[in-house]
C-alpha cells in the first residue's frame, strides 16, 4: 500500500485536474445509469402495464428543484403527453431518442474524463522517469561498477512502462468504478431494499476469491522483472562486444546464455498469466452465480407478490445489477495487474532511495578560482576491503605538471579519479587551495577541471555537439579553434557535413584516433585551469600523437596538469614524475633525476626504448 501511495504522490502537482475529472466521471456514470432506468417505462409500454390512473399526477409540469423526484416527474410529464398524442409507437420513439441522447452524453463524458486522466498519467510517468534518471545521473562512479547496466536500463524503461500499464492505468479504477458501483447500488436500493441487501451479502464471496489469487502474483512479478533486467544486460553486452564474440567463436555460448534467461522469463510469465487470467473468469463466474441467486430469490418474491417490484421493475433491476458486475470485474482485473506494477515500482524506488556516496557537505564552499595548489595528504583508498592506494602524498602547484607512471593496476587512474571526486579517499584528504575538496561544491570543483580519459567517451550526435558538450552559447569558431589545437580540424572538414556530421553511437563512424582527438578538443574548449589527462594520446598514430602532444604541451603551459602515461616519452617535460607501484609512490623526481637512479622508472624507460 505504501508503494502505491508513493506512486500517487507524483500526481500531487496535477491536482488541478481532479475536480474536472470527477465532474466528467460522475456525469458519465449518471447518464449511463439513465440508459438503464429508462428501460422500465419502455417495458411498461411493451407489457401494457401503464396505469392511466397512476399517471394523472404527472399531468402538470413540476416546479424546478435539484431532486430525483423532479426529474422523474418531468420525464413522466412528457412521457404522458407523448403517450396521449402518439400512442405506443410514439412513446417507444420518445424513450429510444432519450436513450440515444443519454448514451451519447455518457460516452462523451467518458471520453473527456479519459483525456484528462491521460494527461495526468503521462505527467506522472514523465515525473517518475525524470526522477530515476536524475538520481542515476547523480550517483557516484562506484555505483555503476556494482550494478548491471542492463538492469538499470530495464528499471528506467521496462519497469516504468509496467508501472504505467498497471498502476497508473488503474487510476481510472480507483475513482470511476467504485463511484459507478455506489451510484448503481443507490438506484438498486431505491428500487428494492430487501433484494439489494441480499445481493450485498453474497458479493463479498467473489471479492475474497479474487483477493486470494492476487496475493500470489507479486513474488512472481518481481522475479519476472529481474529476469527482464538480466535479458537487457545480456543484449547490451552482446551487441557492444559482438566483435570479440565473433573473434573467439563464442556465438553458441552467448546464445545458450540468452536462451536460459529467456526461458526463465517465459516460465515466470506463464506462471503469472495462469493466476492473472484466472481473476477475470473467476469474477465473471461468481458474478453469474450472484445473478442466478438474485433471479431465484427476487423472482420468487415477485411471483408471490411479496415485493414492491413489478415484472418490468424486476427485469430492469436485473439489467442494472448486471452492469454492476462490469466495474467489479475491472476492479478485480486491476487488483491482479497492480501486483506486477508494484513489483516494478519497488525496483524503481530501490534505485531512487539509494543515496550517492559522493554528495555535497551540509554547508559547501563556493569556489570560483584555483589560486595555489592541490595537496594529496596521506591518501589511502580501497574499493572493498583491500587498499588500492596507501598513504599517497604529493603537492601539485598551480601551473605545474605532475605525471603518474608505473605498471598497470598500480593505482594511477584511481589517484586521478579522486581529484574530481568520482570517489572519496577512505583515509587522508585532498585539498585545493587549503580547502578539503569534500567541502567544496561538486559543481564548482568539477567546473575547474577538464578530463580526457583513456577511453574516448562520445555521444550519438554531431561533431559540434560532442566538442561543445555541456557548454552553452558556444560559437562554431570557438569549436573550430579547439579542434585545430587538438589536430582534429582537418579530418572534420572532410566529413560529409563537416562539424554538423553525425558520428554515430559512441562515435562509431570515426576511427579510434579521431575519437580521441574530439575528446581532447572538448577539454580544450572548456578551457579549465586544471587538466587531467589519462592516457590522452594512447589511441593516436605516431604522426597525430606528435602533433597533439605539441598542442597539449602548449595548452598545459599555463595550466595545472595531472598526466597519466604509459609512454614515458610523452611526459619527459613534466615538472615532477611520480612512479606508482602497488598503490604507493616508490620514486619521484623529474625525468633526468629518475634516469640517474637505478629504479623502476629507468627500467621502464629502457624497455620502451628497445
């Protein structure tokens, strides 16, 4: 119930729609009810049960009042006039015309209420989808290492869709169907209190049976949605890694893996369908039993003259009661469908309620400029229990360049990731101009940094959009200037639409070197005071590497730069080189100093010069 109410809380900003929806719905129900109450005078004409002496009271037109008696009196007044003037056929025609009008109005207001509800439904789903996307986009980098990407995508697409199809769709059932039942029963009570009390006593049996069925659905629904998340994950891995799959002949393995998961998903859905599909037939069968009981009990009352109902009244009563079964069926169907939606909603809220490990402090410091230095003070870090970094300490002064080198897996990229707070140190701290970076506003901190990663991250869009990514009001000349510095201008202008060419998903239409140069151009355009270059030239050919390295050297001259490199030839100009091994700084100094030492740096340099 709490999950359901939480979903409905997303509708609070749209409360302005509620009054008009209520009005449309009530009018729809009222006019729909008139369709069936008008059957009584129709049957009276057919069965010749109109008693002229009883109709004399309707000869005069009634004084207006907002009561049921007024409208009944008004209808019978005109009914009597038509009967006197046109006879039975005219009376039938009169009743049929009114039925057509009420049917039209009932459907018109049903349509209008549906349109209003569709607006609310669309806004609720949009708000939920934006809520989970905003939460995911604010999560720390470590969260994405622990979570399956496919499962996250499934929660943001399939689970949201399931909520829309079941729970939000049930908003109509929440008000319309109970209101329909209440109004219909009000008419039934008006017609016969004794018979209606009898029906109320036997209806709860149907509700108890349906309730028992729906309780078993939620567990299966959770398993089904989790399986769907794994299917999306396998698809994402397969499509993204198709080159490797084909190269290693792993098609059969991936097909088997996909087949097993889809098999399990199908099994869960069939199990759910057995229970879900049982709800409607069960409610219909029980409803027929109820109608049969009313026919037996009510018919005996009419036949024995122990009821105030005549033959036409009783037939009308039965017809109206059968219409109560439709909203009852809708409620039972919605109850079973909601269980699946609740399972999806729980998965969504599990993400929404997960706090990010990286957040602003309670009173963050606003910083606009970088003035002095960055200081790593006894920094240690571990992804789990094992430490990746151990007591790392160094100072990066403004305008200087520090390079991190060493064997793979030593912790170089982790040191760089701590600076923009992709992770926080488990011990020690990092300061910027004396301020702990945990106390600085995240937006201000990252605004001062330009990052070029080892893997060039591009987006499905144009060259211009990727270079100007995250920046507003950027001119094409500025983008072009940044591209020239990154040695990207020449190949860009050769594309079909130049800077407005689409580069495909993740830049798939470009070569590795071209993608990397666009990433460098993006960092150049941002023009930050601090640069983080994680193997920024690793994907370039020798000629492009030299040109880009020259451009980066010029760019780094007036900036504070943290460089990670495997190719030692690219960082010989660094003011200080830190040699990282197994999470520790084992050597430090400039290139000349380190080459004089008999240590890891000289060994690495000798290996690369061979």
